[in-house]
């Protein structure tokens, strides 16, 4: 009987020892994986912060470029050589209405063309934001 108890005790002790060694290795491996993941997260957070700064910088540059383009495109259309709008231009804006899109279009002679922004004036009174078709003053929608 003593032998059986001793064998059970030895077997139980060795099992506990084996289990504790295995779990120590697993624990150590898990801790190393956590450290690696923390390092990767920190690296990615730094990269995200850097990229956000770049995006903000690019957005500011694009806004400045867009504003300059709009100013350059609107300037020649807003005034005549003597720096006043002509009555005919104003009359054209009011009377030439495209019924499909409900926009007013300043129609001048067909020989005048533009390679910039569409010259159509929307119902809200703002210039169309699309680019004019090559050789035309108007975009695909406002071309007649």
C-alpha cells in the first residue's frame, strides 16, 4: 500500500512539474509576443501621425492651388477691358437658360473658346465647376 501511495505521489509530482514547465514556456512565449506587438503598434502609431501631417500639408497646398485657379478663371469673365460688366453680358446671363439643367449660359460667338473651366452659370448664380471640353467654353453637360 505504501508503494502504491508513493507511486501515485511521484506520478502526481512529476505531472505537476511537467505542467508548470510547459505553462512557464507558454507564458514566456506569450510575453515575448506581446512585447513584439507593442513595438509594432508604437511604430504604426508614429507612421500614422507622420502620414496625417503629410495629408494636412497636401490638403493645404491643394486648397491654395484651387483658390488660385478659381481666381484666375473668374477674373477675365467678370470685367471687360474698361473694367465694367457690359449690359449685354448681364442680359445674356438672364435670358439664355438651359431648361434641362436650369443654368444660365453666357453665349458669345462660337469662335470664342476656352480651355479652362466651364463658363456656364448655375441656377444659384455660381460658375459651373467642371472643366470645359477642349476647344469649347463649356463642359459636356452645358455644351449645346
